[in-house]
C-alpha cells in the first residue's frame, strides 16, 4: 500500500476510534459525575493526572522508536529495525521497576497535599492509584509493541484495538458503578481490559512482522546512542506537555479544592476530545513525514504541512466556535446542576484551542524531521506563563482562573513564536503560514456563526431534541462549506475514489 493511502487509512481509523471514545465519554461522564459527586469525581480525575506524570519514565523513547522504525522501514533496513526494537525493549524492561517504585511514593505523598474532606475517600484514592499505576508499569515492561506498530504506520491496527478497549472499559466501569462499586472496582476493571489490549497488540505485531527479534539481551550500543540523542529532547517536551495538559486538576485540588477540580474536569475533557480529532491527523503524520524525509522529499514535507495547516485550522475554528455557541446549554443538559460553572470554563478553553490545535500538524513535522527542539523552546515558555498565571488566578477565580491561565499562553505563543520557528525550519514565510491558517479559520468561524446563532433563536436548545437539531444542521453546513471552499480538488477526488472503492458493485 502506498504511503498516502496508508496515511489516509490511518487518519480515518483514528477518527473512528476517537468518535467512539467521544460517544462513550459523552454518555459516561455525566453518569460518573452524578454517582461520584464533584469531590469524588475530582479525586478520580487527579488520580489520572498523577499517573500521567509517571509516563515521564519513558524518557521520550516512544517517539524515538516510532521515528527510527519508520525511517528504517522506508529504507528497507530490516536489521536496523530489529536492533532498534531489541535495544528499546531492553531499556523498557529496566524502566518498569522504577515506575512501580515511583508509583508507591506518589500514592503515599500526593493525597496528603490535596484538600479532601473525607479520610476514607483519601484511602480509596490511594488504592485506586496503586492499581492503575501497576498497569502503567506493565505497559512499560512491554513498551516497544505499540511503538513498533506505529513505526510501521499500522495505526489502523492500533486504532482497532483501541476501539475494542474503549467499549470494554466503559462498559465494565458503567456496570460496576451500577452495582455500587467505587474507585477501586473501576481501577481493577481498567487494569484487566488494558492487559487484554496489550495482548492483542503483541499478537498483531507478531503477525505482520514475524521475523523481528525482540530479545533484549541483543542490546546495541549504536542504536542506544541514536535513541538517546532523539529522546532526550522528546523527554523535555513530554514533561512540558504534562505540565500544560495534566496539571490543572492537581493545581485546583491543592490551591482551591477537589470539588473545583471536578467542576473543571468535564471542560478539560471536551478539549481533550477536540485534540483527539486533530491528533487523528497529527499522530499518523509523524512516521509518514519520517518516510518522506528519509527519501529526500523535502518539498513534500512543506506541502504536507501547509495542506494540514489549512484543513486543521478549519476544523479547529469550527469546533471552537461550536463550543462557544453551545457550551452553556450543553452543560445544563449534560451535567448535574452543581457543574454549571463548567460551561464558562469550556468557552474560555475553546478560545485557546482554536489557536493551538492547528499547530499539532507542525509538531508532527518537527518530530518527523528531528527538529523538535524548537517545539521544546515554545513549550518551556508556555509552561512558565501558565504556572505563573495559575498561581495568580486560581485563588480569586477558581476553575475560570485556571482556564484563563491555560488559554492566554496558547493565544500568545501560537500566533508568534511557534510560527516563527516553523518558518525557520521549513524555509517558508511566516506571514504566509499565518495567512493559510487565518483564511481557513475565518471561513469556519463565519459559517458556524452565521448558521448557529439563528438556529439558537429558532430552536432554543433547552432539551436534547432541539440541541441535537441545532448541532446537526450547523455541522452539515460547515462541512459543506469546508468541502466546497477549503478542500483541494485533488483531495476531494481521493476521498470520492476511496468511497466508491468501498461501495458494492452492481451486477
């Protein structure tokens, strides 16, 4: 299969996986929020943010493995792939015990810092954290499996496994909540389902690449130096991303309350789903860019970036405008009354996301061509701005202050410093890049607003029926505008051909 066809397939399956995740989360979040209440739900969210910090023990190896497997796959160098995977697997096996030790320390210390009113809730949270952390240690021990599948550009396989995992995980958690189990029961369910998913990934990889050597004793020093050179900057980027995207609930829990973290969490979750939509393009793009770069197709890299920037800017502004228009009625229908402030948080976060999300395409380019140090520089600035603003704004404004602290750095940096670095890396004018993004974003903003505002007046979204009607009409019109005005003719033809190829032939 050609690189473009596989990339197209990877993107479609990524969107399918994220669509299912979005639908399941849409149904599950109000259920767990109602059953747990704001404080217990806030503790549950904080557990996952704490777990995310333990992924730092990856030290950037995940992206390094994807980068070099994709590179050597493009060069048809099977021996280099074999040595890369054997070396990385040996490193992951050494890291797994460190993750387990760090997990126990975090479980013992973290909950003494949080403002939790119930001691039994504190103990329950510690046990749930240890169970889910044990899963993370297991994933480290088998760390190279998913990364290898991504390097081979088989996101269609990993996405299929993700879909199965999501359905089983949400289904088992909903059943356990219905039966009266708390956080510990949910943690055990997550552990069991994810172990099944890891096994599925292993068998899939053995099927598509049966000759690969996974023996960690065949440690290769040259491959180790190569992986380390790439991963040391990836580690810094991962740390920065964790602070940017996985510190909000912890900061709110420490400075304000666990209940404030619970109110903030659904809005942050919606922004996460918006990132997933864009990641459906960005994540499969990294190995594809490595493939192009390995074959010396530099102009293809530039064209890919500009095309992706155009399309993702349209998607991002459409999603953000929709959130701004419908966040408050959505929260009123979706969540209990104590979560009313969540709607305002969503609106603030959507403004920052509209500017930030298109640059996920740039991240994939930088990782794919080993110029990701520029991303690190931007993220350091974002971390410093966000933490500083958080310390000032959380006290007087609570969850809304946290949202402002997250959105303001995104608007500033992704309109200035980030496009400057991308212009430098690709040799393309910065103002032209901003123009590509601005044109697509403006079209999406205009189409969504012109349709959405009158619909809110004609069919007030005070129940799920009118709300769904407003969303469906607004989305249909925006997609029609995007297809007619934004999308390139060649890409339209590619999509039409792909659809026709899947339709049954007559006669």
